[in-house]
C-alpha cells in the first residue's frame, strides 16, 4: 500500500481557442492532462500530478 502513487487533481475551465495555451502551461508545471470535455463556449480540462511526499 505504501507504493501507491497518490495524485492531486485540478479542474480548469478555458474559453474556446485557448485550450492549447493552458494545456502547455500546465504541462510545464508538471501536470498531466487526464480528460478534456468540450462545451459550446468553454472547455473543461482535468489535470493530475503526483503528490509530493511529506517530510
């Protein structure tokens, strides 16, 4: 059980056309895109990254 990776999640909503900018920015910060849900004006992006171990 100690070997399980725990993730922190973040949901971001973007306007149509700015998805690529947000995705690249988040990936540079270490986030991984899990799901992309397109809408009429907004797209919902779900990201995750491994939690940092506590000292």
